[in-house]
């Protein structure tokens, strides 16, 4: 009897999650459906795949033997999904971009320009601090500061983002210290919460505050900009955001020791898909044209790493 790939997907989800309920959540099906598919697979193989124990579903000997084979099928199925779009000869469909708030703001302001050049494409922009899994095609393109460790990815330097200290115009006028080094002692500050202390700009700021607590803490870069614009305190913002906001005043030059390199990351199976390739080329050109907005180095067409 031929095996059903959907049944094997349920098997893998149960093995990884330890229960039918977790498998159902992962696969977005009902628990009875997950249970029915698992029973169908066991009947097809003529083997019990899990011991149903109080602590959860534990693979039997047969289940353990099936696991690597099912994972191999999963990888092959994912490769088919990634490569199917490369068969198309027109620049159509949807391209999904996963990025941080800063680059999302940059893209949002220029999305009309991008859409005029690619009118037949649908573009999704998802903001996340967690890199999307390109192997599972959770996104088609990722723009990130950190380089990924996963194999099969092509990484290119997209741009270097400069940062400076900004404040609301009224706050800067009211607090002359904002324009001097006394700002770190005498002014209120807005920054990220402790969960985001790993951000480059956050580490830089905390070092200069020398033990002072931030007066306002947020978990989102767009909210940080709003807070600074609203006068809650000074903040470290990317120049491509702060320089073009009429409600903000820059009180420092771009900080030479505070720059972040943004990388454009694509799975090697997707780089030649017409729609993905078209968006890559447009993003590269857009960053070249916007070098002044980044207030730092323009795009360098160099492959940093392939795998």
C-alpha cells in the first residue's frame, strides 16, 4: 500500500512534540484528524510507531527506524516546494520578506516605488526579531544584522546603517544638555527592555549611561521612535529613520563606532526564481540609490558566504 505524505507529516510532528495535540497545533489540523492519520500510517506499515505513555508519545523501535527516513522525505518535499517557483517564466506571485523594524520602515516608505517596478508581484513584509526558516520557506528573503548558521543559504551585504542620538524638537530646545556630552547624565532616555539588551545600539547606550536606568523601555523599534518623537526622552535611532522625521532633531553626528551591517539572505534554491530574483535586484538598487539615507557605505555587490 502506498504511503501518504500527510500521514508521515503527522508522524514527525508527534515525534517532535510528544503528543497528538501538539502535532495538531503544528500542522493546523484537529486532534482527531491527527490521530486518524497516525493510525492510518501504523496500519499501512503494520507496525506500532509510538508507545502511549503518561509522559507522552514515545517512539517504538519501529518509530525510531522510520524517523530518519521520514525526515529525509520532509527535506525532499521542502526542496520541491522551494524549487517549484523556478519553473515559472514570468515575474508573478508573492515574495515574502522577513526583516526588523528599521528595514521594514525603510521599505514601507519606498514600497510604492518598488511596486511600480514590479506591478505583477505581491509583496509581504513581516517584522520579526526571530529569523525566518528559509529552508521551510517561512519567507523568501530575510534582511538581518546577524549572519545565519544554517546551510544552503546565500548571504550578501545589503547596506550599513548608521545611528545617532535624536530627541523631540521641543525637548532639545528645553534641555540644552541634549547637545553636549552631559546628555547621558542630565537627560531622560528611551531604549529597549532587558530582553533586547543584545541589540548593538542598546549595548552602546547602556555603556554610556554608566549604570543609569532608562526612563522608558520598549520592545519595538517603531514604538521607540514614537516615544522619542513624543518627547519621552532622547534615543539612539537609525539615521535613515531619524533624519527624515520632521518631529526629530539629531543632536550628534552619525556615531562612528555604532553601525550595523544589514545582510540580504536567500536560500540557494530560491535565488534564481524569477520573482525572488527580481525583488533581490530591486532591493539592491534601492539601497544603492538610498546611500545618503543610510548615512554610511552603499551596497557592495559581494557574496559574503554561500553554502
